[in-house]
C-alpha cells in the first residue's frame, strides 16, 4: 500500500512537470491553478516543493521569452490582480449562496410545516397562553412547596420537643426510687 502511494505520487509529480514543460514550450502563462488543472492534480500538490520551484523557474523562463521584460512583468502583475479580484468575488458569491440557502431552508420549512404568517401568529398566541398557564402552575407549585417546607420545619421542631420530653420522662422513670 505504501509503495502504491509512492507510485501515485511519482506519477502525479511527473504529470505536473509535463504540464509545466508543455506550457513553457507554448509560452502559455503559467499559474498554479492552470498547472494543476492541466495535470489533473490538486493545487495543493503543485504548491509543494520542489514543484513550486519548477513553476517559478518556468514563469521566469516564459517571462524572458516575451519581447520585453516590462510587458511580462505587467502581465504577471495583472494576472495576480485578476486572481485577487476573482478570490474576492468568489468569497462574496459564497456568502450570497449561504444566505440564499438559509432563506430557502426557511421557506421550505414553512411549506413542510404548512404554516404561513397568519397560522404562525396564531401558534405564537397559543404558545404564549400555554406559557402563561404553565408559569401560573409553577408559581402555585412553588407557593405550595414553601408552605410544605414551613409545615415540615414546624413538625420537625415539634418532634424534637417531643423527643426531648420523652427522654426526660424516661430518665425520670428509670431513676431508682421514682417508682
């Protein structure tokens, strides 16, 4: 299995190098994304050493092949600016997709539940009424609990007093000569 992975990695690296070579020969602008697409590998792999070094060398070679160094530098800079703009646009679109998916989810949930704005307001009113009733029951239960605690405290005090009187009477009965 390890050997198979090594072979796969070797094949992928060779595909990347072949793509770089073909792009260099044709004078095609060399980017990580384009090399990865042509080699049919992950851009992550292309960004790893020594492949990224090969890309940089090839980019320099293509830049030298152009008629003027300034034009190539401008071309590379414009590609980088375009890449940054595309990344920003992608981020904006991802955010818009998430927002749309959330809205669709809400709408589909309403359809599945069979609820509309009117039935939702009725349901809210029902839940508010139930909440009020349950709050009242909880308040009554707490009041009853407090009363029971007071009764338990009172009965505990009475029981302790009865134990004290019982002990005193037993002690008096058990003394010699008190019978």
